[in-house]
């Protein structure tokens, strides 16, 4: 079977989730499994599903069972069927933000700083590039505190950090950032953060970043963009923008969230 989804999402292990030994009808088991792939973004908008015959063979069910499962997906407007073109995903996945107490994020930032050593590559009050100025809605003449560091632990450089901050001055001695977090310095400088947004993704290491992290260009990196805001009247104002790039061989980003 040529469809690459057959060998990835519909692996032998997952096929065991559809079994005649379970009390739920086979078509509903198959429908639920495919639906979960669609809703969590594993199957993307525009992806083509295996044909009814392929699904029947993959999951060892009848073609009637496979057809009914796909019909249920179509009824819920998750897929669209077109004669001669097959069945395609029409649901557009959009990641939902995870909400967590901000204090946990700040504690995690301080913890990373205390358990590692930083090398400061730049610490200066300078005019930012246009893309960063636009983030802060700055006028051309305004400056921001620019701090660039790498961090290492147990002899390995695990992260590269490039940040821009408003409302703080560059410290007289940047050595304060070797074992302390930026946010500790910001708190002591009077910066009040009321809201943090984080976006996590993945990118390939550029030659410059690869050199700083002692890895090969193109190696996978965990990318984290953190925007910190303060409340200013009835609106929020960006006060800090951080791009963090982590070597996935040396660093994992963990979150431990609990329901209230």
C-alpha cells in the first residue's frame, strides 16, 4: 500500500485498538481512532485517508465496517469524500493554549539559572531590529536591553538565549547573569510581569547557533518563544521577549500541570 499514513499512524500496535473482543462495535472503534488522530493534529488538513479497502485490510475488518467508520467522520465534517479523489481531512487543527499559574513558570526559570552556568555574549542597551521593535510597538529612536547568553550544565552547552527587554537598564557588570536568571534582575529593577505567553516549536540549527551549541548545522533544536507582559491600565504591554533554543540531546522541557 502506497499511502505513507499506513506505516506511520496506522501501525500494527495501534491496529490492536480495533478488536472484535471489545464490547464497542468495530466501526465505532475505527471511527474513534481516526477521529482522535484528526483532532490532535496527527492527521493534517488535506491529508488523504487510506481507502475503505485499505482500512479494511489494515484493521482486519469488513469493507462495510470501514465504510461506516468513514461515513461517521464525514457526518461530523471531519473528512470529505469525493468520487475518484478519495477521502481527505477537512478539519483544521489549531493548538489550544495550556493555561497554568504564572508562578510555576517563574520558578522554573529561576531553577534553570541556578542549576547551570551562563556565558554572556552580549549585554547592552541598543536599538532593536525592526521585527523586535514591531513586537514592542516602539518608535525608531527607542532602545531595549539586549541580552544574549548560552547556558551549560555538566560540561555541555544545552541552550542559546536571545532576549529583548523594555524598562530596564543594562547592569554595570553582566556577570550577575552567570548564575542568576534575568527575571531576578528584572524584579529587583522594578519590572512587574502580570502575564506570560509561551510558544514551543522546533527548528534546525543555523551555522551560527550550531557553533555556539557545539553541534552540527541543521541539527534539531527545541524552540521556545516567551513573551512577558505587564498590565498598563486596561491593556497589556510587552516588556520582555525571549527566544530560547535548546539542544534536544541535552535538554528536555517538562511541564507538570494539575487541575484545580
